[in-house]
């Protein structure tokens, strides 16, 4: 007899429909673009726990598909290290499409070159990973003042 195999649960996709009325329990929506599944899941649950309705995407390409449907987000959190298209390239593509959301670049190791790449691409802010509830609340509060 061989060792029992374990099956990984299928990742489910959640789609956000932003309501025009105030009947949604979430006042803030965010697109979370991070190519590392365990990290993205952790970030997703953290955002949801502080009242931010979050749509996860594992790549720039998946995020572009979501944005091309016309759904709007208050914030878009983008990891620098994405598969195929990096974070700053994705932000440039979004801005070229006319996406008005506040964009926060996420960096594991903040350095001047990567910060500059995000700023030049059109990001509104940058934060260091790993994210914490406190850092996310601070960023959201700060960027909401600019809305």
C-alpha cells in the first residue's frame, strides 16, 4: 500500500459587483494582485477582516481580465514580483486603460530603484511586505484623504 494522497482544495474565485446603493456591508473595495497563492490568501483574509471587500488575482493578466469587465475598485494593491508582467508594467497598462483606482505597490525589499519604478508607473503609494492590519489601515486612511 502506498502513502495516502492529499488533494489540494480548488481555489475558488470571487467576483465583486459594486452596488450603487449603501446596501453592501463593505464600504471599500480592492483588487489584490499577488502571484504567491498562500500570501494572496492571507492578504485577502486580512483585508476582508478589516472591512475591505477584496477580489484576488494571481497575475497581471488575470487582473486585466477583471478590470476589462468594467468593475471599479477603490484600491488596487499590486505586488512588484508578478509572473510574466511585473507590478510596475501592470500599473502602466492599467493607467493606459484609464483605471482611476488608487494603486499601492507592494515590495518585499524596498529599494530606491523599485520604488521609483512604481512611482513612474502611476502608483499612488508603496508599502513593504508582509502587510499587517495596521499598515493596510494606515495606507487606506491616507489614500482616502486624497479621494
